[in-house]
């Protein structure tokens, strides 16, 4: 049985004291691969260094996170473009639109998102999409790009069932994380009605730790708690959740 954590930020300082233990703990819980999305230029080197140290299990993405988009976003995009041209990355991510915290740079977020979508098409890579309070805007940008051949993941999916069908009909997978284990989560209906073939697992560590670790630092080893909850909701075995979601991730990222 093997799991893939399709979205984890274990290169952040939260893990500096015990990163080797964190990785070993994940492997012991059958989480054999950890996929690392970038945030901005301040995180690129830390992400790359961790992947160099652990090439067997840590795989890098490159992108500019929407909450890091500000008046200097064009400079940030140059870092992303340069890295994608010279490095080996499995995806462009995480990218997208976030209107939850601040709408000041909404237009810039849209522009950055569209630019990075085109980079993904150029480099023949999937995209990992961050969308918060912005599903309709995100879909609009994807449609505006005209690149129907793109695929990827709606990371930390939090939309409606209708949104879920819209995303999967476009060929995207839904990233399901620790929120599914919360008492009031808004995701149970999604998992009940969307086939496993459209789902992948993620932790978003160090954020959004599943129950019973809610409020504490999240880590890839907790991915099995997410898988167990999905198995319970779908009334299937844990092994089936592992097999299908792992194959989904392998296909998307060509691992």
C-alpha cells in the first residue's frame, strides 16, 4: 500500500528542527512520495534543497502563490519562468486566485495566474490551482486561456458539488485534505458523489491538520487519516483508496 501526498510545504521553517524525522515518519505510514508546491521567490531555494537531499521521495513544483502576488508580481514571475526553463519540475504550482484575505491585487492575481497557465502549456506540465472565494473567477481564467489540453488539481477543494462536477468535467482532479475529517467540513457530499478516479490526497502541511491533530502542525504522515475517512465515506477499503488516488497522482504528474 502506497500513498502520495500531492501537496505539502515541508520545506518551510516549521519543519527545520525535525525534517528528517518527519520524512521518515511519513514513509513508515506508507506515504512514499511528497510533492512540494512553491510559494514565491523566498521559498525556492529551500524547496530545491530539500528535493536534492531526498530525490527518492520529494518532488518539486514551481509557481507563484496568489497571496504572494503584489505590486512586484512581475519580478516574481520572472523567477518562476527562469526556474521552469532550467530546472526539472513536476508541475506549475501553486497558482491561482485567492480573494478571501485581500482583493487589492485581484487583477494582478488574474494576470499572474494566466501567465503561469501559459508557462505550464509551454513546458507540458500540469497545474496545481489554489482557489479561495474565487471559483467562478478561476474557471473564467481557465476558459479564457483556451488551453483545454491542460490538466491538474484543484488543491484543497472547497467548492460546491456543482463546482466539483465543473472541475472534473474539465479534466481536473480534486485535492482532498484534512478538512474532510472535521465534524462540519462541507466535503462529505463531494466525496460521496465524486468517483475516486477524480480525487487525490494532500495534507497542505504544516496547515489544516486532520482530526485529532486539528490546530497543531500538520505533516505528511497524517495523510492516512484523510484516506481512512474517505474510505469510510465511500464504504471501500483503505487499500482501494490508496491504489486509486496514488494512480491518479502518478498519472497527473507522470511520476
